[in-house]
C-alpha cells in the first residue's frame, strides 16, 4: 500500500490560485504537493522526481492536457486524475482512453478529490509495489550508455557513468576506490583517489533528486563503496 506520510502529488494547472487552494487543502491530509503552471515544466518534473499521482488540467498553455497524458504514458504508469472545466464528454472519453485514471469536472469539492486520490492509490498501490519488487532499482544499459534509477534515466557524466556502472555490476558487494579509478575509461590515470569521492558525491546527489529517503551508495571503511538495492 502507498504510505500516506510519503504521498507525493504533482498538480499541472495553469490557474495558480486554484493550484494554491488544492495544495493547501491536500497538505492537510499528509500529502506533499508540488505544482507546475506550464505542461513542459510538469513533464520535466516527472522525470526528475518520483510522484505518486498527477492532477492534470486539460486547458494548458502550449500543450493540450490530452497530449500531456499521452506523453506521460510513454514512460510512466503513474495515476492521473483529470481536473478540468471542459465539460465535453469527448474530452473525458479520450482522456480515459489515453490512460487517465479518473475525471473530475470543475468546480468540485476538494474533499471529493481527497477521496478519489485515496481510492486510486489503494487500487494501484498493490500493483505498483509488485512492479517495484520485480523490476530492478538500477538498470544498466552499456550499449546505449544509459542508467535508469527507478525507471528514471540519470543524467551522468562519462566518469559518473563508469563509476556507477561498476557499482551496479558489483551490486551489494564492495568495490575499492582504486578499482573505480583505474578501471574507468573516462577518469584520467593521474587523478587522485579523492576524485572518486567527489564523483560518488555527485552521483548520490542525482539519485537523491529522485529518492531522498533512502541511501543507496554506502561507504565501506578502508575499502571503497557498495551499492545496495536492499532498502
């Protein structure tokens, strides 16, 4: 089940007053709420941080909400609640066909929104937990030079990619600083061992931008570092 203490909601809504009202109300119910007035910003936020649910307006600047749903569904199965003043039944049908989980016509009582959020997350929570347990937290694709963390691609420098790739290949086992330094293709041979600590710090920061609750890279005293997927 979704832990309400950590429930994270993203509102994509171009009415800042409504977004503020919803944010203030939902936060009374142990929800952490962030908002974006611009759909492109909202899509970017979804790639940078993990959310449990999206509340999406349809009438947005620069991109229609129905297209936003389509773009979200290319990479994510995050629950989506449409929150829209458009009363055309076609919008509701298309929105649900493209992957939205619910449709709330404006205006509505925020209490009903809380109920809808809880209902959807109860319904999808078990499925999401099963998916997270079956899929690796870290996914390495050396050919494409991509590392996914919880399904989100990490933006890494070449040196950071080398270091994290080695840690993934030795998952739950320690790797020495010397090995990380000398087996990397993109770290100068004359670099200091301390440079590894700097690179590790940068990688941790990028991981924490997606999940700040758990610590995945742990120091091994007198040796180096260990990457764990046991959180």
